[in-house]
C-alpha cells in the first residue's frame, strides 16, 4: 500500500499495490500492520455498504464524540466524488474540505479520522460504496452539515437540481450552526 497525506491533517489517501495479469488482478484492500505503521490505530468493528444510482448525494455526516467514527472508505463498483470536511476546532484546516474521486477502477481508499464530516456523490450510473467504521452507529450521536453550505463551497459534480438527496440530509444545518464537539490535537 502507498499511504499519502492529504492537505487535511490526519486524512489519508491509500493506494493499493495492484498485481495484474491475464487472469485479472489482486490487491490487499486492508492490512492492519501497514495502516498501524502509517499511524492509523483504528480497530474497525463494523462494515457498511450502500448501492446508489447516479446523482445520489449522501452527507455530510458524522457522529459526536464519544461515539465518533473513523472510516476507511472505498468504491467496489462505479465511481463517486468523496468529500471530507475538517470539523475539529483549532485545526489549521477547520472548515476546509478535501474531495477525491474514488472508483472501482482507481481502487483508491480514503481514511477519514474522527473529527471529519463525510459525504459523497455518485458520478457513475450506479455505485457500490463500502466503508469500515471503528465505532458502532449511534442514532443519538448522529449529526450532519448541509451538503450545499455556501461557506464550505464544496464543488459537487452533480447539478443541484439533479441531485438525489434524502429529506433528512436536505434539512441539515449549515456549518456555522452545526453541533460539533471535536478539538484538534497535534
């Protein structure tokens, strides 16, 4: 695996070493030792998978501490524009986002630590999105930020009038009004 820092501290881009031949390909999608060596100390306890069609936009979601989740995300089929927003107070990148295409073709994964809101938009006809979490889902701790917050200015690749957004996500608060309890620590 090749593990690279993103512009947001703690948010890591993971590129697998892919071995291809006439039969197809092989790669390690998860290696606890390599992730630990890169500073990822998450003990994953839950796997989630979703199937979505073009234009589905999910997010921006997170859970408040102490129920916060670190996530290791990837796409098994299709492609998405994946976004993480730094919501750690006192972070030098507080309120900044990072976006990257994740696809079955590029096989890139993104490690999203606690203290980030997360969302994605499906850019292929369909996509299967897979993620590992290091904490269980807790509906009482679930929070979010409106996907189209003008202060964040996330450049979603789906026109807003074509975006398929849940009614729950459409009423999420703006960043400035969102409930957050994360503090940046070096």
